């Protein structure tokens, strides 16, 4: 089917957004490699998250339009921040934990980059869910919540290892309590609801799928072979779980 002149003009206008997304993705990958090779990897955390957020917003702007992309990102950031603020104050819904002073600036004891991470990966997980559950509704919310929580199988062990936050009580998964993952499922579902509401249940985007997949691959390789000491358990758990969402998302994306 031929595009109209209006559609062609819109595509040309949004071309720089896709380019920015690709450049941000490549820069984030470079920073992740540098972090893995550095004696102080925590110094790269803030920059990696900023690039993650920029990549997600750029790809979403190309696929959904700038206004819906920014609104969806803002909704995910605010939802994640509110959950983190409640979490550090009350211990609900993740369990008792606190942030160290490594990540800065902080608002109410919550690092700003943590909220940005909820936004960036929230958009990526939503795109995965949109591919897996194209009809939308609760199936999409559940798929997105699972996809986003799968990422935390990598995130929490890595951040605890770097001393970015600590848990009040040791848990069964690398010192992380299982209540944390129950909390992630709940908050991730709220993030999916918020993103879906402001984006009008936007469809999947291969740029955002690439972002989700790159995070899965980079984290798997890092835990399997780069970190000292390596952690095969986390590599397998996170890699298989994120892959279980990424693989069907790509398969359905290419069938469209």
C-alpha cells in the first residue's frame, strides 16, 4: 500500500527520533561495556540510565508520536517514583530497603535515576507486551508486568552488588527477598496501566523491542562472564525469563 504525502512527511519528520534512539542504544551499550571493565562500575550507572531513557523516549516518539511518547514516559516515571517513595518510607510493596548515597540526586530518599529507569524500561516492556498481546486489555498489562519484573532478576542482584541499595533482611535470591518481586509485579502492572492509558494502548515498536533485547543480552553476558565473580545463576534466571518475553514479541512483530 502506498503512503500518502502526509504520511511520508510525518515519517521524514520523525526520522531523527529513530536515529537518536539508535545512537542512544549504541552509546548505552558502550557504557555498559566500559562499566563491566571498570574497577568502579557504579560511576557509570547514572549515565547508562539516562541513555536508556533517551533511547526509549526516542523510539517511542517515532512509533507513537512525540506527545504520546513523552506522556507515557512521564506516567511511568511518576508511577515508579511514587512506588519507590512509598517503599523506602513503609517497606511496602517491595520489602524493607534503603538507598545508599551513591546515586545522586535524590528526592525523598529515592534517586532520580531510579525513576528514570522505571520510565525507560517501562516503555520497552510495554512494547514487548503490545507485541505479545496485541488485543490489549488485561492480557497486555499482565504480559508487560511480567516482562518488566523479569528485568529485575538482573537489576537487583547487580545493584546490591554495587552497594547502591541494601535490604533490611536477606532473601532467598542473592540476598533479595521474594516480596521484592511480588512488589515489582504489582508496580509494573500499574506502570503498564498508566502507559496504556496515556498512549491510547499504542502498538509495538521494534526499536523498543531491540532495547529490551539488548538489556537482556548484555546483562546475561555480564553475569555469566564479565563480573568478578561471575554469577551463572543470575545469568540463567534473568536470561531465560527476559528471553521468554522477547522471543515471542519478536516473532509476532515480524509477522505483522
